[in-house]
C-alpha cells in the first residue's frame, strides 16, 4: 500500500527541521524499517507544507508498531515543536493521511 500524508512545519523552524533530517538517528531509521515503513520520503514546500510518502503492508499496524518504540517517543517529543499542531499532541498522532486518487502503474 502507498501512503501519502501531510503536516505543516512552522516557517521559522524550517531550516532546523531540514538540518535534523540530514542526520536522523540510526536507531530511528532501524525502527522505521523494522516496523514496516518502506520507501519513506519527505518533501517540503517553501512555506513549510510537508508531504510524506511511504509504502507499507498496513499503515495502521506500522504506526502502532512505531508507537511502541522508545526511540519513536523520543523523536516525537523532540520534533513536536517544529509542527503546527495542537499543544500536547505528537506529530505521529497529527498526520493527515491523503486519499490516493491516481497511480500510473
């Protein structure tokens, strides 16, 4: 299954958000792979609109497996200030999944 989702990064946080993603923690990368996140990419517009794409067998299950990982808790806590989300919410809880309306293959 292909999954697209979006977030909004705060304008003033864009440079630091990009910097953090130049060196994602190895244990976070390992956890993503082990929990079923494949071909995962992030794309961002100049205004901070972030589009994410991944492939997985079951997105809800992949998200649930990640939520169980300690490294995910740390990453979400550190990244929460970067996003325009409700206070107290983690970014992985605020993902807006998009409906796929076309696929070439």
